[in-house]
C-alpha cells in the first residue's frame, strides 16, 4: 500500500477515534473535541473499525472537479494570450477574452497564466537593490533634491524646500525655501552653499530637467543644462541617480523634515518663505548636532571658491546664444529684441551673440564680452498655450496664471436687446378699461359736489340717492 495524503483535520480525527476504540476517551468527550454529535461519532467509529484510517479521507480527494473548465479551452485561451495579450495583466486579459467568447474569471486566468509562466506575481517581480555605503570623506558627494510640501500648513502657501546633504556625514549643508524647482532657484541655493562651504567634488541628484537634458538629440546646450554648465565652469561634477532609492539619504531626510521642520515652524509662528529662510540656519545647527555622524576619513574635500562675486554672478545665470537677423533682430522667450545700431552691431548680422538672463530679471546681450544696447518688443508674459509643464513646477505655473487672470475685468455678455440696439418706447394707454376710469372720475366729482350717486351700469336700473345720515334711504328700480 502506497502513501495516503490526509489533511491535519483528518489526522486529528484519527487520533481521537483511536483513543475511543482503546477505551481512553468516551464518546461524549470525542463528540465535543471533534465538534460533532454523539450519533455522528458512533457512525465514524464504526467505519474506522471496519475499514481503517483510509476510510476517513474525504471521498472527493484526487477526483476531478465537476466545474473544471476543459483543458482544450484552457490551451486555446493561453495561446490567444501569448499571441495578442502577452503583456496584459489577468484582469484586462480576462476582459479581452470575454470579447472572444471565453467566460473565465480573472483569478482562474491568473492561475493559468502563472502556471504557464506568462504572469509573475508582485512578489516574483520584486527587485532587490544592493545597499550603497557612505562615502568616506566630507565634501566628496553632496545629495541635492527639492521637496514640495505644505511647509507652513494652512498659514501660508505651498512651496518647495531645496535640501543639500553630505553623503559621508548626513549633515544638512544648505536649506532654502523657494516657490518651485528651477535653474534660478538652484542657482540661489548653490551660491549660498559655495560662499559657506566652498566647492565639493560632486553633486548627486535625480533626473529632473534642471540637472539632465531629457532629449538625447537636443540641438543646443552641448548636452548639458544651465545648471550643469555652471557646475562645469566651477569644476564640480553632477551625477544623476537612476532611482529614488539610489539617493535614499536625501529622500529620507525629506520625510524627516516634513515632520520635524513643519512642527518647528508652527511653534515659531512662521508663515512665509522669507521668515522661514531666516529660521533655517538655527534649525540646521540643532539638527546636525543631533543626527550628523563622523566621516570615516577626516579629510575635507571642499575646495576654496576662488571666484570674484561679479564672475560668480555671470556663471550662475541663464546663458544662451541667439542668431542675429538682417534687421538686427532675434527672438528670445517669446519676445522680439532689436539691437541698437552702432559700429559694433552693424557687423553682427548673420552671427551669434550671447544672452545673459539673471535671477533678478536683468537681461544682457554680449558679443565677445562686450555689452550691446537693445530694445525689446512684444512684452507678452502670458504662458504659452498648451505648454508642457513639469509636475514639480505645476503649482508655480498655476500661481502665475492666476496672478495674470485676477486683474483682468470680467467679460461683459451683451443681451439680445443690446446686440440689435433695441430702444424701449413709452407704453400707450389701453382702451379696454377707459369707461371704468371715466366712471370713477365722475363719481369723485359728484361726491365732491354733493350730487346723488349714480351707480347705474350696463343692465342695472338701481338709483341710490344721497340723503342725510338720519334720513331713510329709498331704492327705486
């Protein structure tokens, strides 16, 4: 006799019934333990004594289910999935199979696809990343990121906190509240960082468009963004993480700041970015004393800035090239710019000049370092229709659009009368009730003269005479 598969429940039943047969347990006790009636236990004991333990197995074990779908239908459905819906999930694949006449539940289809190797469960699809150790030296790698959050809760507008953290020590290097992540806001934070700490070896960021060119075939920019160009001139490397887990140190500190910093700002009664930026240095000092660790090696890899302030402002700006047309004009940010004619600009037709856009709104045109005078036309600051807007800048763009729309007066909708220039005329007197007004006027005149009142109307011959108050009244008719 071969192996017999039995469940835990059936094995437990055999153990209790063996005690009943051996006389070590009463039928009433066995009925309580097995949650059965005494009569049912008597029947099972009789079967157990006659046929043995295999008789207690469920009789449907190992038998084919009566509701099982035919294997041919299963193979045909899986073949159709492989040909047309190989990358579909079980739920969507079941809906598509229903259009082909296959009535299969999604869980049954999930089991079929898993057995056939077409579908992997979430647990099987999970990937594990190798943890990265801290860098050894302070200033070797600085992780940077922006965290968009309600930092001032309901006391102020939503804004973004730019975070610079050292990878070796976990020390907060720079914090700055800004409206949104952009090249100019990162320029402001970078300028503050460089003046305090100097130049690090490298920055580690995500794939935001401020740090990385999204288009591989970009026509200009030499394959780098404005922020990347500024770092290259400062001899600082920029590295982009392939996932948020790769720069987990700055991601985790963002989550910590969204808890601790929000409460500290609430206790300090701060409700705007200016007051918040003034509060951040003292907060960073307390935070670093509590959470910063010591680097493995004592060296500080920050280098002196060695850049004069005027030169630093020229580096931390938006710099582009524009082609000068025949009329000494060119386009820039939806504006038309015309160079003023002089000895230098007359020779710039057909050449490229450099444009310098600064964070304070100033715009300069230069050719070989020489500033060029210019005039600007089409000062239209409206957001381009259907412009592509990144998720991290959406709040800032919507705020700008709302600020532009608020001063505009509400459009006046003309009525049909105003459209056709309708002129309202005076109303003519109606003739329908003229006899009523005439009679009313006559009665008032007669009453004033003391004459008898005549209320005779159409179809009425009753006459009322006006007499003194104590005289009898007579109705004739």
